[in-house]
C-alpha cells in the first residue's frame, strides 16, 4: 500500500508564485543591508549542541531540534554503562542509570551519546561562533548580513512555523549607539520599500535589570523577562500569575505593574529617570535611549519609533537596547522583526568584551502580512518565460529548438513546447495558463520562407518577422 504523501507539521512547500514573492522580499531587504555596508555570510545548517544550548534560556533549549548521531548511537552508551556498573561516582555525576539498563537512562545526561549536533535556532549565536573562530581574519567593527532558514520545535500556528527564514544584520566590535540608530533606520527603509506600515518598538534591557534591582529580585531577572515577554499573550492577569509562580511577592508585582504603566505616558524618559533615580544601571539605560533617539532624528524616519518598557525580548544574551517591529495594518499584526545589543555573546566562546548589536527580519511573517494586505507586485504572478515556440511535427520541433536556442543566447527566456501534437490550441493553452506573453507557431511554410508570425497573446495582435527580427522589443 502506497504511503500517504505528507510533510512534517510546521513546514511548507512553496509554489513558483510564492518563491517569487519570497525572493522579492529577500532582494528588497538585501538591498538595504548592502547600502549600509553589510557583507553576506552563511553558516552551516547544523551546529554542535554545545554551541547552541544555554544561549536562549531553558525554554529555548527545549525547542532545539537535535540530530541523531550516525551509526549505532546506542553502542557507546551501552559501553559506558558496562564500565559504569559498580562505580557509583560515574553513575551519579555523568550518566545516572539503574542497573545499567538503557530504558532507565536520564535523557539529559545521555544526550551526548545520542545527539551531538542540532539544527540552528537562530543566526546570531552561529555568527558569534564564526567571529570567534575567524577573529584573526576579520576587521572590526565587522558588519555582516545573513539570510537563511532556522528551526524551532515550536507548536505550529499561523505566523509560527518550525522551519522559517531569518534575515539578520549584525555589527560586532563596536559599542557606538550609532549602530542601533542605523539598524532602526534600516528597518524603517526596508518596510517602507515593501509598503508595510509598521511600529518600531524599543526598550533597553538595562531598564529591566534595574527594575529587578528596585524590587530586590536580582536572582529572578530571567524569570522576570520571560514573564514580560509573554505579556502580549497573557495580559496583566497572566503576568501576575507568572510572577507569582516564579516566587514574586505582591509588593514586587505591584511595582512591576507601576513600571509597565510608564509606557502609557507621553514623556516617558523623564518619568523613567525619576523611577530609577537611585539605580545607576537604570539611568544608563535611559541615557542610551536618549542618545539613540538623537541619532534617529538626524537620520529621519517614515514609521513611528516608540519606547515600550513592556518589551523584554526573551533571549538571554541581550544586554542593552532591544527592538521589535510590529505590523500596523490589517487583522494580522505579528512581530515581523526584532533584535538588540549583546555585550558578551562571543565571551561564551572564548572572546570576551566584544560588543555587538543586530536585527532580524522574519521573512515568513512578512510574507503573511503582505499577502493579507495584497502588497505584492502583480508582475510576480507572471512566469519568467516570455516566448513560446509551437510546432506540428518532428521537423518543425527541431526548427523551433534552433530558434529557441538563439533567443536564449540573447538572454530572452524562451521555451519550446516539448511534446509533438498537432493541436496548436493545446500549446497556446499552456502559454495562457503560464502567462507567457508571446508565441511563435512554426509550420513547414515558415521553415521554407524564413518568416515567422509572433503573436502577442495578451492583445491578440501579431506581426510577421524574419529570424533576425524575431526577438526585437521583447
């Protein structure tokens, strides 16, 4: 019995029109990247799990796709168990087991025997790994862009896929806040070119760290940011529940809500200065926001940039400015971009004190937004082929192949109808369904005379041309 064809949840096939539309988005974003001095980079689909784990928080680690080791990946595991039996220190510190049986293994500790690689979760951590490995060959500050797929074992839903593309731009080796301002401008330009109205939201992780200090919860900083990151989904009641589960008391939760209410104020920065008057880290965060806004005013912008103190960005490596871009039209208004400053991500790989900042465009969500708002250019629906050669028999088909080869030499996208059929209507139907604009029908008379009729299938007009003239004005 034949297997039913299907694909894994959270993945998709893309037909020709979808591919063209996706390329339109990618090319638009790439043009902006190049204009601001960023160079292309690509990294492997797979990374070692030791490279990926511990960079995205516990929740992110759980969403990593693991790749099984090749061969008999249980063999080394069994060999270890045989050696470990009777050695309590090995059982307890490295690979807990019960009587050395495979089905009783601790999944976390046995993982290195089963899977040592995983699919990349984002493009930033592989970039940091690349910088450290090639630090003697690159010039700092180093500006790169990267446009590749990433994978997350998330629950699939609209706008959230298990395989999706990110388009990143990062600059590393510079602490200047001009970088943040230019990255914001790059967002502004790219979405303006794509005709997507957006709101660019910005915050600073130093404000969130200062908030943790203010409420005496420095040890719960990660729990605080994770709870805030879910605020759009859970609302204030859900936030309070998450804070309570994380061990925050009522006084602390009340101060968190007071902090979040600042986003509703018109003059946010002065209020934030007052809120963090006695906390230097908070004041530094406010000063950085002020400086970034000074630069953005010089650069100019088409879309609004708003300070939003509720913005947290759940990834643990962010240390300074953080940004998120939200679509501002239609019914589907997801986050379609995000990023921020990371001061010591390369330190994890042995290169400390190298600051970086970057942004990411979510290709798949941008596509969904543009599809809903009908923003794709109409010409993307057309097949690239503009000329089809039709024929009646083997002799005329061979002649058509010769003429088609000449068209391609002149960089004209052309095809020969592949099958022999006397039904010209069927061949023209193929042209019509593929939106091929011109057709040339070759019979024995055309072969003898060297004169060919080129028909415009859109207007119905036709013109007789010689072989040398056949490709003019195409």
